[in-house]
C-alpha cells in the first residue's frame, strides 16, 4: 500500500528531507534525486517526470526490501562482491590525489631532460674485443682488423659482408638501441656525431676496437606514450601503498596527530559514506543494485527460464498473441562428411518430433561422430539459414559448406503459425518474465508499506 501524506514524522527528525519510507526504511530526497538524475542521463528520453520515475523507484525499493527480508545481504557471495566494489571506489579517497600520476610524471620529466635532447639511436658495430691486459700481438691484430673492416666499408662492401668476412657472430653484430650515459663515452660521442646511415672511422674503447654504424634515431616520446610502462614500474615498487601511507599521515594530522597512518586510514574509511555524499550515494546504489539483481534472478529471471510447465501454460493461454508474419521451417539442417553419414543422421530424425531432436542425437549418435556430422536445430524464417532458404523456400544457392562437411540436407516441417512455445521461445520467455514480475510486485505491494511525502516530492530538483 502507498500512502500520500503531507508530513512524515520521521522526516522531521532528519536534516535531510525524507521523501518516502519503504518498509520502515527512509529514502531521502537527495537519494531519490541522485537516482532520478542519473537515470535521466542514461536514457535518450528525458521527458520522464518525477512522478513517473517515482513509481519505478518504489518498485525497485520493494524488491530490495524483499531481498533484505530473505537475508540475501548476509550471503558470503554478496558480502565479497560488495566489499570488492567498495574497496575499489574507496581507494581514491584513501590515497594522495594524483600521487601516482605525479610520481610517474616526475620520472618522465627526469628521463626527458636526460634523453630528450638527443633521443635514442639504433646502432650496430663491427667489434674486435680485447681483454684488459691483452698481449701486444693481440692488440696489433685487432687494430689491423678494424682498419681492414673500415677500408672494406669505404670501398662499398656491405655491413653484413664485412661481418661475414671476419666471422663475427650475428649476436655481436645485431642492432641495439642506446641513449646518453649507457655506453662508453668514446662510443657514445662517435655514434651521436654520425648521421643516420653513416659509419665511423675506427675507434678505441676500453672494450676494444669498433667501427660504429648508426642506423636510425628517434626522439624521446610524449608522457602519454611512456605513461603505461612507468605506471607499471611504479606499481611493481608498491607505489599505491606509498600513496596510502602518505595519505594516512595527512589524515592523522587532521584527526589530531595521535594516530598511526594505518589507524587514521581505518577511521577515514569508516566515515566515507557520511563524509562524502557522492560516495554514499554510489555505495548505496551498489548495495541495492546487487540485492535487486540477486532477488530478481531468483524470483523472475531464472524462474521464467527454467519453468517449462509455466511457459507451456502461458503460451497456450496467450497463443493468439504469437503469430508469424511468414511461414517458418521448424526442423534441423544436417551437415555430414559423406552421403552415408548424412542418410544415417536423417533416418534418425525424420519421424521424430522437433522437440525430440536433441535427445535423439545425444542418445543415438556415436560419441566419436563430432568429426563426421553437424546439426543445426531451430525454427527458421526465410533469410535465417541459406540451406533452408534453398531446400525449403526455393531461394538462393545454399550456404558455404563447412570445412570437411560437403553433404547437406534438411529435416522438419513448414509451419504457418507457432504450435508450441519453443517456436517463439524468446518472445514467450520475455513475456512470461513480465507476467511473473507483475504478480511478484503485486505481492510486494501488499506485503510492504510505502509512505510518500507529497510535499517533499514537489521539491525534487526544485530547492536551494
């Protein structure tokens, strides 16, 4: 029962105007406004009035009341799902705002200052390594080799030809990327002095002798380009926990300075719903939404889908409502890898009812037949299946053969109107759901008392 009254005594005790009471539970004006305005933003038709939405919102709250009566909010699955949602949302209130983002940008700015001017170089080198205390003969050989390599390149030999000539391993000659400060100064200065595509004269580093080939260069990218990698690195360093602890120190100061960061965070967490109205609204929405979904699944959606007897009775009672705009083919499309298997499959189904097809196939078809036959069972309108179009409606050339299944036939019958509910199962199930829901709501309206303050209703979205 819904009562319209001018004043609710419960509302007089609250600073926030109470719009209605559902089963003894207050619904404030701000809560309703949050739901109404959010709903209007999610639909294309913004002409829905407050009064129209109120009826739907009352139905929603009645279902939530029933879920609470059934103690669905005490289920472990509900508690875990709700906690997961709340923890995710609370995170932004329990960390320094933009802390992770700011730390990421600091790293980017530092790297940009170091790398940004000269960028990255892709290089290769013809390299003759030397040990720290090489013999004079080894040093002389390395000098001779690097001079010869340079001469070969200068005379037009390709980089690969020179590498092969000296038997340098592919790994040693493979391209690699460098930035300032990563390699020996002699190598770095030489590489950055070259233009893309140029090679250097022989140079010496503490590692040996080189001819450096600069292949390409690229500038240091934007923050947006590097952000994902930097964030990933920071998260591996537990940056979010650092952000929480820093926020904990701030909160401890706000609460008087006599708390540890962890204690301050716990206290703030307990106050979020009252301290931040937007958080409270969203968590109430999550809470009620989870309960609404669970109780609706139990009372309507699952019941409609699984209630075979109820669907049959509903269809038979409303049979005139369900019509075809054109004939349908109720049957199966058979695919096989041989004519023999096709005939075998067809003989199994030809004298059976459409509703029996699936059970017959499961019972009689050999388990290893998955590679020899395929079956599509349904109620087909013209245009639904190319093989049905060709074989039954005389339209088109048929569909594409499935790979390895070159033999196709159909079995079934043409029907002018639905004969059993499965002929229009989707429509019947949807209508049956609506029927069950309305019956359920009628019970809930009698079971739970609803009081609406019509004076507060007038002020929805119309107050200071």
